[in-house]
């Protein structure tokens, strides 16, 4: 974690003071290592014999083009949760215009009240997956009566797997007509695998459009590090990182949590051929979700859940492969072929899900009936 200069601290104090924080002296400005997208700082205000802390974030506008939409979606969702007695983020308003944003020549900022809690980065035991399931379940059950149509899309077609397939084919065609055509030649087997599984790309999206399953508020980044845990009980308190909150299918949130948390080779893309879905972790996650959101899923959602568990790694693999063809413009990378290996890891998960589909269906039926 880097050390801030004196001049950076002075500037961040000025920005923090533009928000409606409590009276007192800002005594500490500390960089916080959470996430890779936005720059985050802990602001500590001392008053009399106590202190109050806040989280100040500089929003990465290169990634998030519609900052107003992102913050408004998060504000609507958190206000609804708080009104129902749920723990959640609480935005601090700008003193001047009473919005959750402050903007100047240095960028756009938002502030929330600091929640004293723990963040865990990796799954180390089955119980962690159960706690993740409980956290996501509580988040979704708390918003089950919220009108998802009030939210705007922060990333259009984010989980439209049919569109992701079209993007992949177009990028492969463009790459094959460029001086990078060898990439397409070397990935023929990957393209053939995707084409073989194309049949499932539109299943969830079509079910939403037909009204077979409901649109709900979805988090869209359901990993363990986006949950705050109570420091005494280790129980989940609330979901954070609400930048991708919008309307969609709950199935994508569940499947993405399983894809990231139950993946035996997460973050080890060079060992992509060894990637598998751990059924014990998958089961613990779904048990936790059923406890956190009892009775939430419709019969059709239960039926489609195993399919969603296959679709999500297929979709992410297509996104990685598309970015590889385009010259690695979207995802961060350490070496030229990293997004290709990432894609192949996801495709390996798809293959493993296929081989375990009967067991996955049995687990879903056992937990949800």
C-alpha cells in the first residue's frame, strides 16, 4: 500500500470536507486496498474524545462512463434496504448540491459512512461459501419487493450471453482480417467449443424476455470480497461494491458466485486444464442462499439454475477470448496470452459442469425441492 504525499492528503481533506461529515478535524487520510477499479481512502474525523470514519472513493470514469446512473442505482437500493432494517452502505451527501457526488478538476468522488467489518479475499473452507450464499440471499430477499425497473443499466447487455457470442464472432472475424490473424488460427478449437455450446447462450435472456422468470435487482459481482463480515461473529453484514447493481436474473448472481468461489483453479489460469467445479463448495453456497432467501426462487428459476451454472463460465470465457482478439483492451493483464488462458480456464469449467450436471441437478432438487 503506497504512502500518500502531504499534498495529496491536503487535497483529499479538501474534497472530504465538501461532504456533510461531522464537525471536527480530519486527522487521518489512509489509502485502502479494496478492489482494483476505484481509488479508496479512509477518512478519520476526530471530535472531542471520539472519532468518526468515512470511506471516500474516486470513481474510475474510464471504466464507469455513467457515474450518475451508478450512484443513483446504489442510493435507491441502499435506501430501500435501510428502510427495512438491513445493514447496508450509507451515502454522505455533498454539502452544496445534496447529491452523493462531488466533482472537480481532479475527478468525481463519493463518500459513505465507514462500516467497521472484515473483508475476506479467498474461500478457505466450505463454511465461507455458505456465508457468501447467506449474504447474497439476504441482499436479494431485502430487495425482492423493490421495483427493478427503477434501475438503469450501468453496463448494457452485461449478461446477454447471445450478444457476447455475437461480439466474439465479430472480433474473431476482424482479427482474422488483420495482422493478428494467427491468434484466430491458434484458437480454432476454442471457437469450435463455443460454437458447440451456442445453443444455451440465449436460454436465460429469453426466459426473462418471455416473462418465464422475473426481473429482479441483481448485484452482478457476487464474490466473497464484496461481503462485509461482523468482526465478532464472522457472520455476513452486507454486500458492498454496488457499481454494477441493475435489473437482471438472480440466476446470474448465483451462478457467478459458484463460478468464482467453487473454482478449484481460480487465479491460476496457466493450469486451466485442471479447472473444476467443487461440488461440496457449490452445495454449501446453495444451502447458505436458501437460508438467506427462503422461498425466493420460482419453480422456473430452480429448473434453470443448473443451466445458469454452465452459462456463466461460458459467457466469461467468451468475454476473455473477445478481449484477447481485440488486443487486451478491457481486462487487466500481465502477459500477452493471459486473457486467452483465462478464457480456456472458463471453458474447462464449462466442460466440468457438463460432466457433473446430473449431480448439480440433484443438489438443486435436494436443497430447493
